[in-house]
C-alpha cells in the first residue's frame, strides 16, 4: 500500500473510532539548558536506580524513535533509560543560527548536560545514524573514560564513494524545501526508506508527526555540519559495538563493518532482513544484544 494510502487509512480509522487514538507515551520529562542557552528536552524511563543507558536519535527524528527499547520490560526493570531530542529536533530548541549546529562541541555539551541533569555517570550510549556523530563528538571532547560503552546503530565513521546512500540523495533535497507538500513528500520518502518492512499505519503516522516538528529552515542549517576528525578513534579502548541491518539503505553494512575493524576490540553485528532501523524492525533481537552488552560492560553490584 502506498504511504499516502496508509495515512488515509489511519486517519479514517481514528476518525471512525476515536477510542483507537494512541495514548500518549508515559515518561518523566524535563528540560536542561546547554552551554549556549539552547534548551534540550529529556525523557526518562525504566529503573531510575539502574545503570544509565542514553539513546541518541538520528537526523529529523526524536528520542521517541526508541519506544521499543524504553518499553521493553527486561530493559526497563534493570536500567535507567534516557532519551532526549537533539538540538534542532523534536521538543528541543531550534535556533536559526548556523553556528548552533556547525560547532561540533555543542552536540557533546548537550549530551553532557543531559547526563549531568539526571546524575548519569559513565552511561552506555546507543546512537542511531546521525546520532553516531554525536558519540564521536562526545568522545573527542571527554574521552572514552567518560562512557561505559557505546553502540553505533546504522552508523559508521568510514566514508567511501561506493557507500553513498542513494536513498538519502533522493529524499533529502525534498526535505529541505519550504513548500509544505514537497517537504511532507520528502519526509515520507525518507521515513519509508528507513525500513525494510514498513511500520503499521499508526506507527508510521507517529513517526511522521515527530519528523515534521523539524522545519526545513533548521534542516538546511544542520546539513553539511563538519565531520569530526577521526584521528583519535583508533586509540579508543571502551567497549564499542556496530550494529547494522542487512538491508540498510542509508548506512552500507560494509562501512559499518570497516569501522568496527579499525577499532581495537569493537564488535560488528548485522541483523538479517531489516533496514536502517534494526532497533525497531527487530526489537527482540536488538534488545537481547543490548541487554547482553550492558551486562558485560556495567560493573556488577
């Protein structure tokens, strides 16, 4: 079914049956002011006394992308699960200032402010796609002793012309347009390309809603922010895992594997039959490996 048909079906369904409207997600919410005055939206889930896991979402997304992790009973019983909206995304501030996005240190400062605001010491970071760049920003600024470990999902630091994403090249220009219908079409195309198996109409509608909270003026400012120099990456010693879907159309699995091979002790996992969103498309497998990773890197006690 075409995406427009899916959305029409969803709207018709909830109009006919108002009780089917999705209930708001339940979490503790707060805001933290970062180093340059930008306010960052934070959501807390799970066991507040457990070791912290902070989830870092991708471009145009929201921390709500990780709903299948924060609602996982096994994760929530044992770990303090934190999501936040990156600057320029979701419920966080969206300054119309290029420098607010092109200074890589600011993304690290935001994450540090989030962790400090909830007392999260040496967390695990789980970063998706563009969120992986925030991990490198953070490690460059604070070093690997600041983290218990990190997982890079649909993300890499190795670059090659062979690994250029045709899916991004097709949808991104439309996502940057001010014309609303064009922008929506581009965002629908982008979201659709993030999955090998489409989400349900209800799930897709929620995703489209939080993607559209980011105006094209902000998207244009974020695109092209400078890549963090990676001269320090080979010397990292913290536990790192690269996870990618076999059918990822945005991060070539070869790039993710090459990144893992370059870093001493890093692991690589390719999940079969899923696309750019393995944490959503195969949440049971993803959550199981995250539990195993967390049990390995967090001190027992």
